[in-house]
């Protein structure tokens, strides 16, 4: 099972199950949760990265030392130690020139030319000068940035608009932003006011009106994951070993050691039989069962992934 974490200070915030890596013929193939289920693949014999379309055909164009999924028709690629961006034809549209770079969101991307982070537009023009120690993608018109150990929100001009007194923060989703202090997570609104107190040992951003949170219902009880609504009320009681965000009406949940899916009432609609899963995109989710990578539909029926020429669909 692959999860990814954004490390903020000493806290690793689990975001969700987003991809499954598949070892195929000596290369790693990653199916990313984006419309179209693009694939990033290592291409033999060079070991460089390229792209495979949903039909399993290698996209022609340059090869890269690292490559990441598309966002807003731009994908981050690395040549040597510098990052740039390509379009969906595989052509470089923003030359590799950054020490680090994030995905495009709402027309802007956080980039780090040298020591500090700023933001560029889709042409590569710097629109917010590099000045931040950390910067995250824009969401709902605002971006989380850090400067001298202080976290705050800026607008698209770079102006500070929310400056709440928390140790860590995450981007807005559905009018709520995760904030962290004293070992607990809570949520604020767009005015910077608390919506829920700092009470969760782990929490994810809101999606489709619900957010996965970890808490204990009793003092001696082990913490479990459940879901709250936008008002902070428990909508699905904490009962899961782990949980991801809702996508297309379903959320991945871990029951014991296996993963399945629940609907917004908390009812298990796809039994927990998988070692790893992704969220649903366009009616399909990726799952790992044993050493097999497959796709399933919303009824849990197994589908076959698109073939990749010369490679077998089995995890080594």
C-alpha cells in the first residue's frame, strides 16, 4: 500500500491513498488519481521517465530523470537537478530551471528557483516573487505559505489575508482549512475562525461535504477514523483503522488490514478485501489484490487495466 505524506515540521500529515506502484519488466508504473488515469513509467533501457496514455501507448517526446502526473494540463519533469513542466503532447513548455516545483492549481504553481519559494503562471512568468520558506498550491483562491516559522494564507497577489496563530496549516477545501497546534488538528473557516476545536489526532481535508478524522470516543478507547460534516458533527462514527476522502460518493476505509469502500451513510458497499486502493475517478478505482493490480467499478466488479506493450500486469 502506498500513501503519501506532506511533512510539516515534525508532523507527517497523511493525505490519502492516491496511487499504486507496479513493478513491470524492471520499471515502475504509477497510476495517478487524475482524470484519464495517466501513467508515469520508467522506460528501458535508459531508465528515464516518460508517459503512457489510457490506452497503454507510450506518449512520444523527451524522456526525463523524473516525471510526475498532470495537473491543469501541465506535468512536472526533472532533467538533471532542475524541474520544469511539459504539456500533454510531451513537449517542454517551461524549461527545467527550478530547484523544486509543485503542481499547477488555479493557474499558478509554487516553484523554488533557489532558496525561496514563489509562484509562476502557466507561461513560466513569476507572478509572486520567491520569498517563502515553504509554499503549497492555491485552493479556493488562497495558498498556505511559511516565512520564518510562521504559517499564513496569501491571495493571488501575494498579500497576506489570513494569519491565524497555529503551528501548521493546510489548504482550504470546501471553505475549511486544517490547522494544527499542541498535537491536535482542527478546522478554520475563511475568516480564520475555528469551526471545530483542536481535538483530532489526525484529519484529512473536506471532500464532498465530509472529512475523515481520527479520534477516540472514550478516554481508554483506541483512536479510530470516522467522518465529520462541515459543521463539525460526527456523520460516520469512528470505527475504521484508517480512512481516505470521499470521491464520487465513496470513500476508501481500512477495516483490520484490508481496504474497501463505504458510502456517505457509513455502509460498506465494497467489502474490505484489498491490500491497497485508490479513490474513484470516472467510475473506476485501482486496487491491489495479492500481487495483482486491477481496476474495479462502483459495484466492486474487477476490470482489467489497459495493456502496456511488452509488459506483464503482475507485481514482482
